[in-house]
C-alpha cells in the first residue's frame, strides 16, 4: 500500500512541478505517471553508470556533480517522452533539485 501511495504522490508532485516551474511542460496527469515510471527506470539503470563514470569529478566537486547527473537524467526523460518537455539544462537542474527535495519531504511524511 505504501508503494502505491508514494507512486501516486510522486506523479502528483511531478505534474504540479512541471506546471509550476518555468521551463518544464507536461501534457497531463497520464504523462506524469509515465514520467515517474521512466525516471525510476533511468535512475535504476543509467544513473549508476553515470555515477561510476563521473566518480573522479564527483570527488573533486565534493558531490556537486551528482546534481548534474540528476539533470542529465531529467533531460534524457524529456528526450524519451513526447508528453514531457524541458527547455534546457538549467530548467532540468532546477526541476530535478526541487523534485528531489519535495519527494524527500513526502517520503518522510508517508513513512
């Protein structure tokens, strides 16, 4: 039950953020659900590869390069989905940071 609640809340948060933040557009709530699924797959498959490749840069920047990796994941999701669009790298960076913060707060409340 907790997984389904977190999934639906993540889709709602994603939909609201894409409509609220400048530079991010989403077609509808169905596209938000698909975006959450695609982002979960990308975070499980692509993100570890990028983290291993970018490990030296991550160490040099004291972990700040992980924000860049998150933005790249959002941009890749935008490329893969026709219903979700991010205008550029800065918009993807802002979207990923705000999404991470809000999702972390929701996870703390739900757990």
